[in-house]
């Protein structure tokens, strides 16, 4: 009960503060009857939203999750720049491996041999049979299964180290 009593006290204080501000504002503005008699009120145009601030040069590139392909494009850029010695295929269906399930967003090959697969599930899309089947098939194939969730930041260093670990390469920690 102590918590709710404190919460009720805070709410009452907030209401009192709002009433005080409201009374102060209403006492300083001219009354409605005097303004109506002096000049007709012109309709006010809505103000445009403020322009976004320009990013600073040293600021990292932000990933906006509004575009569904943005996280995949981001990961694809990292894979092509950091793992250029590997063949990277995009949107590889599980039917190529004789199974049904969620397609792999990326498959990494070396000399024609599958080395690792990357899945990029959306938020709350990992607790289902298609995702589990793709995870299980990667285990059956003996390749690393690397998930990068689309709603997470997936910073460049994290992505690079995760893929290196999956490929059995030495990982560099900062």
C-alpha cells in the first residue's frame, strides 16, 4: 500500500502544478471577449516538423528498421567487403538441401562447399517450425548457423566476429 499512496501523492502534486500553471496563463492572456471584439481570429497554419539534424562525420551509420531490406542490405555490404574471398549467396531455399523450412538469408561457400548459413529473423519470428527446421538442417549439414535478428543493432564488429567464428577464423576482440 505504501507504493500506491506515494504514487497517489505524486499524482495529486502534478494536478496541483497543472492547475497553478493553467491559472497563471489564463490570468496573463486577454479575455476572449476583448480579443473577439478587437480583431477577427485568423486560422493558424500547422507548423512543419523540424528538419532532422545532419549526422556528424564521426557518427556511425544508423540502421532504420522501417525498410524491410535495410538490415539485409547492411549485412550483405559487410559480407561483401570483409569476406570477399568467399562466395556469398542470398535467399537460399531449404529445398536445395532436401528440407522444408525458412530460407537462409545468406549462405557462405568456399570452393563450392557450404561453410555457414545466416538467418535474419524478424522480431518474435524464431519460435516456429520453419525457423527450427532451418536451424536443424544446418546442424545436419554440419555447417554453422548464424542468426542476426533484424530488430537488433548488429554492429559491424559483432557481425564480422560472428561470421569469422562460424567460419573457424581467428576472432579479433577490441
